[in-house]
C-alpha cells in the first residue's frame, strides 16, 4: 500500500492482492467493483473475488484517525495576527460515501478545518482566543461535521496546539501582565492599610470603652467599700460607747474614766502643733501635772450634780446659781446634763470648747 502524504485516503492494492481468496482485516472494509461498477462491501473475514470480473477498488479503515492541521494565520477582531495549528480527530462512518462522495476526504477535512479556524478567530478578540479555546474548538468541530456529513466522515474533536503571536504583541502582553500585577499589588496594599486602620480604631474604641467601664466599676466598688467601712466604723463606735457606758457604772469606773480623759487631753494637746500654725496654749505648759489636774477637774465637774437637789441646767450651758467651794458669788460654773445610766461622759473636744466658752463669759462678767 502506497500513500502520498495526507492526500491518500485509501490503500491502493496491487494485482497480487486481487486474487480469488482475500482476507479482510478487522475494522477495515473492502469496496468491490464488478465491471467497474460498485458491487458490494467486503467486511472482515474471508472474501471471494472473481478474477477478471471483480476487483477491490477501495479499502477504508473504520478506526479513529488523528491528523495534523498545518499552521494557519488569522486576524482577530482587534487586528492582531495569529498563527495557529492544531490536531484533528476523524473517523469514517460510511465507507461508500468516503469512497465515492469525495476524492480525498483527509485533504478536504484539513482544508475545511483551516478555513473554519480563520473564520472563528476573526469573531474573537485576542484575549478571548486565549480564554475561550474550548469554544473555538467546538465551533470548528461543528462547522466540519456540517460539511463532512456527505463524505461519510465524522469529526470527533479538534484541539489547538500552538498559538503564535508577533514579538511586539508579546512585549505588550508582558507589560500588561506586569501592570495588572502591580495594580493588584497596590489594591491589596491599600486594602490592607485600610483594614489595619479600621482594626486599630476599633481596638482603641474598645480600649476606651473597657477603661471607662473599669473606672466606673472601680468607683462603684470604692463607694461601696467606703459605705461599708463607714457602717462598720459606726457600728464599732456605737459598740465602744455602749461598752464605755457600762464600764463607767461598774466599781472604780469613775477613776478609769478620769484617767482616760486625762490621757486624751494630753494626746490632743500634743497634736495641736501638727494641725495648725495658730496655737492657743495655757500659761502653764511647762507643768504637765497642772494640765492633768485641770483635765481631771473638768471631768469631776461634769459628773457632779447641782447642790440642794436642784435640777441641773441643760447640757452645754453656764450655771450662775451654783457656788462651788472657794469660788466667788459671781463666778459661774459649767455643768453637764445627766445620763440615764449615772455620771455623764463627753469627748475631749466638746469639753475644751465648753471650757473656752465659760472662760470667755467669766471675762466679760468681770
């Protein structure tokens, strides 16, 4: 069998094969003519051919064949010249039509693929040619099958192998790709910067909110602590006062109270220089015994009832009718109101203030 490139659609048989007994291979068909006219198709197996009367005119293969489509130039819709080649897969489905319908169906299909490819490329831009290769392949296959139906040939698929573009277009495409990458990089960088600023602002906002809530809770806790502390101090003060009142009513309670008042008097006198720069000092500061005696006399006067069974004056007032031993008829004495439990007790500050008031009135009366 001799072939002439891609233009030999059939195997030309020699005279030796035109014998009486012939073996037809699998997936091949022999086209037998009698007196130059089509007679029958010999399928795979043993076939008898009558010499001189019959001959094997064509041998068609029913296998799928792959054929190269030569490179073909085409111009896209945006005026870019491309050079495209591909591979075409075909199969004979009608041996009679492939033998008598066209002289060389392989050459015809190849030329049809090239022209269809140029036509389809002209409908697309350069970018779509690269993006829609599957669409281009399907369009070429559909166009070939419409024309090759009468030839007994079926085009199964077409695949583009290479797409060649001019060097100038390659350089422009490379610059475009770089520009797109730079653009995406700048966009991503700006979006990252924007997201960073938003996150920082949100973080600062949450920080301020949390700080304010923490400060509010701190103030609430501090106020609650102070309130609880004041309550506890008041309860402790009340408990201490009750304990002092009970202790005064016991044996020797007056002596213990006198000692406590004298001690507080000395302590208060010691703190005067630390709290103010203006001081009122007694004349006998060099004699501690005299100051203690003065404090004890204040306490004794507070616990002494008025003579003659008279009702003592209200607390915090001067009694001008009372005449203590050794005192003049015009010298007033200070008395304190009675308590329900016996002798009264008062703080050192109240005693000092009352003592100052009584001293001032005595001076005015004199």
